[in-house]
């Protein structure tokens, strides 16, 4: 057997694997690195987070990516260059981080790399005849494997799309493996640039699970803060929002967006929800803005309202349900308070309560997906469902 395939085969048979999960979402804030020790597969998966770090992106990195990020028209040359450049940047970050952790490259079995999402185009959004759902993450896996010497699993979303999904959210697979409970319904929400939800009914099979994007998470707040409160990049702890007043007229106008009215499951991205979307609503409705703090307060209330109504949709008063939130949004104290106030009958916690670092959760979930690809048999996902087909996700890049 070819040496590299033999190596992968040995990794798949190991009692436990060290997998470095990487995540970089639409917030473009940084690269999350979660070093995990994973044993078993499917419902028998055991995962221990050995180390976690977010490497903040440099302004140069952000500016380069912004040239193509969620833009309809870009330089094809730039896109081509970025595909390898981002991967090399990520490999450099990985190599430095392993050194910092005092971990040898040879100790790592696999890298699970999400890549950088640069465009998300579900059919509901692009509406072009003859074209299906589509999504694009760049930062090529072969480059990461070559520059780190570690077998890299990457580009997870394409198989999901190939099997009829929208390529997002993928959290449902790992959420089901790690958090399904025999007795209580559980809702896992991640608040990144975009927010998503997994609903896992008690003692349910994977087919019963619902996974969907909800709508914007921190994305619009970040965009408004960057534009009007420079050099701030986001509303630290929700302090700006706390000093403003919600503009009810704007909140109500934003809630009328057709995407938000359409039924779950659905997916979206900054291609739809961006600062121009907010400005257009303000203009179209001739809404008077007295200060930018009020807009930040309104955008915060907007995300909180969307999350609360999603929680409401999946909960009934006669069944116990636990809600656990992850992602950078958990640090926005005002938003978390608003969600709890809107849902007084339900206890809202962060995933910290179930022993998962909320900042690390998404990167951990990609380590779980890589583990499933290499060591799983897919049986725990049964027949899958429309929003979460049962397929092995990720492409293998050998390090030779
Ligand atoms: N201390 C904080 N206070 C308020 N918001 C924060 C804080 N730390 C992070 N965030 C928010 O979390 C975002 C990053 O969240 P993250 O889960 O990494 O999203 P993504 O997956 O889109 O990269 C930041 O852009 C910011 O909006
Ligand atoms: Mg991030």
C-alpha cells in the first residue's frame, strides 16, 4: 500500500487521534485552533480539548480577503492567488502555534481545516436557473498539508452540497454526536457573523434533527461598529449597544425581510445581510437616526429577537428543553441578556456548562467531522435528512 495511504489507514485504526480543528468564519476575526484528542466514532466519540487559541488576523490578511469576500465581482487572478496564500498563512499560523504549545508536528494525526468562506450561494438566494446550491471556501488543503507535514482534511462543505444540502450549517453532525441527550431536547446555537441552530429532540435519531441558519449573528453589529466607531472592530461586551436605545421602527422594518419570514431550514451569509442592507432599510423607510449607538442597540436587539423566536419555534411548554450558546456572540453581554429576557421560561446557558469552550466549539466540530471521515462508519447519521444528508465530508490531502 502506498506509504501515505498506509499512514492514514493506521491513523483510522488508532485508539485515539490528535486532530487540530481549524475554523475561520464570516466575522473574519481570526483563525480558531482547537487541538483535540478524539477516540471512537459516531455516538461513541470521546473528545478532549487539549489546547485552544484564536490567532487574530492581521490587518493585511483581512484586507486581502476582503477584496473577494462575499463580493459578486472579483479579480479572478486575486481569487486564484488567495486560494494558496490563505493556506500558506494558515500553515504558518499552525506551525507557530504548535511551537508555542510545545507540540511536535509528528504528534498531530490530522488537521481539519474549514478554510475561509468567501461566497455562499444557496439556490434560494442566487435564483439562477440551471444552477444548484453553491458555496466556496478557499485556503487549499494540499498547501496546508505540504507546509505542515500533516495529513489535512479540508473543504468539508462541498459533499454536503453535492448531496443536496446548502453546505451549511454543518454544526448539526458534531452537535448530534457530542450533545444529543436521552431525556431532554437540546438546542445548540452558534453566534458568529451568522447565527445557526441545531435542534436535537430527546432520544431522537439524526433524521429528527433540524439544523438551520437563523440569520445575522454579530455580523451587522461588527459592520456598523467598524464603520462608525473606528478603530473598534466589534461592540466589546455590548457596551455601545447598552448606551443606546432601540429604534423600534428600524427593528420592525428589518424583521420584515423575506429571508427571515421563510421557514427553517435555510442558510444565508453576508452576501445578503450586510451594511448596505441596513442602510437601504433606513433609507427606504425614511428612518431618522439620532446617533449610531441607537443603531448598534437596534442591531443587537434584532439578532436577539431572531434567536428568541427561533428558540420559541422549537420549544413547547410541556417538554423540557436546554439551550446552549457558543461563538463570539456569547461575549456580548447585552445580547445574551436580551435573549434570556425574551425567553423567560427557558434557561439559556453557554456551552461552557456542558464543558465545551464556546469560542472553541466550531473548530472542535470540524475535528469531529474529520474523525468521522477517517474513523467513522456513518451509521449514527442513519438516512440523514434534507438539511443534513448522511455523507462523509472533507477531502484528504497527503503531506508528501
Ligand atoms: N468581548 C466581546 N464582546 C462582544 N463581542 C465579541 C467579543 N469577542 C468576540 N465578539 C464577537 O464575536 C465575533 C467573532 O465570533 P466568531 O464565533 O469567531 O465568529 P465567526 O465564526 O464568524 O468567525 C466578533 O467579530 C465579535 O462580534
Ligand atoms: Mg471567528
